[in-house]
């Protein structure tokens, strides 16, 4: 974020930036009962794809910082009853009404269409099947919270690694830390795309791929889940079952292992394990508002 005031990829951040954001988020959290207002600002949420946590999380974060929020969910370009409008025009006009913009879109290329036009800080809240950097910042904050460090860990990333953008950003984010061992566990047809692996492989960290759900040796099990809609067919019940974390798998985990998940989950993690010591995904989600506050604060300070 030293380069510009946009957070479009986790690649925009150095390890130092990530650790500073985690520290800032933790400071917000510890002082959560005191007023943390910034000078007046308006956050514009352009969410052209559905969201629960990210949208509400950024809304809540902005309110906690004393800001105001507007949300655009449907553009004229998506509404067949209206005249068609390009995403470029929608972006150009709506950003003028905000001090900082969050965007989620189904299009991987949304930022190559809008970046040239942007005059305000922009946050990528999920671009198609590509990246979800703010979720990764929450994930890294959770890893630090529960293991005390992000270095020297063995991490399994499980699920649809081809189309789940959280998995791509997480792999890239972890490449900035030291002595990490990652195992990407997915059906062969849904393995981690080469373009993210090539970036990760530039780090000195270890990387393995397998289609077998063997979770015996990991400090962190990150269940990305399976995207509800992908360019390939939906998965059979047997595939979902093969990669489900259930009580049987749980009994094989290391004693200090944690299970994280960006949520939503359908059946990827059996709800029977929600109350076990391994299940940290709801606490991970709770951290999200503080990380989003830290991101807004950081980007607004760079205007
Ligand atoms: N984790 C996440 O991005 O959730 P939402 O799709 O609900 O925003």
C-alpha cells in the first residue's frame, strides 16, 4: 500500500503492511468500547455480486469509525427494464459521491476496467474467480491470533481451489511469510491455478498438492469450501462428502490444529464440530470488523 491507495490484490501488500494492518486491527479491537471516529467520510459499497459478511462487515466498520455508507447493488446495466449503462460509467459517477469505494463483482477483470478512472481509494471485496484480499487479511489475523505467528506453520487449504478466490489470495498472502508448508487439497479438476502457484513458488516455502483429505500433520486447516456456481458442473454428493470435515477427520488432527473457513459453509464442515476446540471459524469471522476498520483507516490516511 506504499505504492498507491488501492487494495486490489494481496500482492499490493508487503509482509510489513500485513503485520501493520493486523496490529492496527488488534488495537481497534482492544479499544472497541471507546470512540475511534475519523474525520467525516462516506464509504460507497458497489456490490454487484451477493455477500453477507463482506458487505455488512465493511458497513459496520465504517459506522464504528464514524463514517456514513451507501450501497449500490443493482446497476442499470444489469436491469433489463432500464437503459443499459456500462460498468465504467456506473463506477465513474458513483465514486464521486464517496470518499472510499468497496467493489465486489463477478468479473475477474473489473479493476482493469475501472482502475484508470478511479480518483478515490478502492478496496477489492472479491473480483470474480480471482482474488479476495480483505478476506485473506482476516484469515492471516486469525492465524496470528490462534498460533501467535504466521511463520513456521503447516497449512492445508482444502476445497475448490480453482474457483474459490479466497484460496488464491491466501496462497499469495502466505508466500510473504517464512518456513510455511502448504498442502493444497482438492479434486484434481479443481486444483490451484498455475498463475498463483508460480507466484507462491518464488518464495522459499514448501508446496504440495493432493486429492486426498489427510489432515494429520497440519497446524491450520483452511476449508475454502466449494463455490456454488462455477464454469464446470456442480459436484456430486460423493465429492462433497469426500472433502467434508467431520468428526472422523477431526479425531486425526494435531492437538493444537485449528480449522478456519471464510464462510459461508454449506456442508463442507459438519456443524457437529462447531463446539469443538478446533473450530475457530466464527471467531475468525468476528475479527473481520476490526480488520475492515484498519483497512478503511489506512486507505483514508493515504488520500
Ligand atoms: N467470506 C465472504 O466473502 O463472505 P460473503 O460472501 O458473505 O461476503
